[in-house]
């Protein structure tokens, strides 16, 4: 066992440094996302979801750096990545709408001007919707109409349509009305 540590002590130390830096960077990134979420009054669940996406991205980068530390050649890494990206590319082409909804969800976290509880009107030529934002998820937004019906609307379509803010913090006014469907 001591022979193993004496042979690979440099790689072990470098690996500890890489994962230590990864841990610190992902903590800072999650803290920044939480601060942005608090300043924009975004739901905690959405901030945690974006934090997970950032952690996974940093973990993949740390694993790539770790491969170089352990002596994997560039041609081997290129072969693995090209194979993985080919498979992912084919899979994502088949499920492109899911990827676009997730990407839209991340974009909405940082730049969507409306929050949970706001009453909005989505201007769609086929089916206009006026409802209260009940929840914003990774793939879709949940809207509660005045009659109590729940409408799920894809995130990618939400970024493509014109939206009007009808009432800010409409949940509070509904609770004052004594409505019972929320």
C-alpha cells in the first residue's frame, strides 16, 4: 500500500487539489445563484435546480482535468468525447424539445421578469391564456386560470410569445377574496 502512495503521490495530491477547487467553486456558484434568486425573489426550488445544473457542469470539467492528471492521452479523451457527443447528439436530436425547455428554464431563472404569484396574459393567436403563475419548473410553467383549471405551458414557447403582466402578486388578492381553488 505504501508503494502505491509513493508511486502515485503526485497524482493523488493533484487530484485532491482539483476536487478541492471544484468543491469551493461549486459552493461559490451555488451561493451566487442563491443570492440572485433572493434578490429577484425567485422560488427556492428553482434556485436549487439551477445550482444542480451548475454543479454537474463543474463536475464534468473536474473529471476532464482529472483524466489529464491521471495520464490519459489527449487522443483517448478525444475518442471518448467524440463517441459520447455523437450518441448524445443523436439522442438530443430525438428529444430536442426537452433540451430547449430545460435551457429556457435556465434562461427564465436569470431574466424572466415575472414571478410565482403574478397574473399574466400570454398572447397566442390560437389560444390566449390569462392566468396566475403557480409554479415555474424545468420543462414547463404551471398557470392557474380564474376558473381553477391548471394549464401547463412549455418554457420554450413562453419565451417566444408576447406576455403582459395583468396583476403583480395576484395570489395575495385571491386569498383576500376567499377563493378556495389555490
